[in-house]
C-alpha cells in the first residue's frame, strides 16, 4: 500500500515563497515519474509539475519560471519550491504519480496553500 503525505503548506503574502515536501512510502516512488497537483476552491485537480525518475521536469505555463520540482529517490521524497506566489496559486496541493505515465494511486490529504494579496 502506498501512503503519500504532503507537508509545508501555509499562509503567505503575495510574492512570497513556500517549499512543499511529499513523503511517499512503498516502492512506487522509486520506479515512477511523480507529479505535484493542485485543486483550487470550486475547481478540478490539475497536475502542475512532474519529474521523471532521472530528474527531467515539466511544468504548466502558469507556474513555469516560479516553481521548481525536485526529488530525492534515496529518501522517497519530492519537493516543490514555489516562489513569487500569487493569489491564484491558492489551492490544496497534492503529490502522486505522474498521471501521464499511469493512473494515480490513493490520494493523500494534501496541504493547503493560501496566498494573500
């Protein structure tokens, strides 16, 4: 069974930074591309960044140049450094396998990010 835990959310002013951490149990982390997702109030969950096991990254346009995804395969951890945060980044953030590679596994609780104006 895979357990995903997202950490590091909070309230930040516009222009500020946060670093999210995803801790994964089980073997799925080491063998799969992973992604960060977010779900804004009233919206659908969308993948915003992904990273292969070898470290190749991809971002949606709305976060490109501001967010940086990375992973530590030895520790089964993945990170999302978020800079120059904007109110529209307010959402619950989740980690999971890259949905373009395979179907997501059970979702964690996510971590709330709120960006104040």
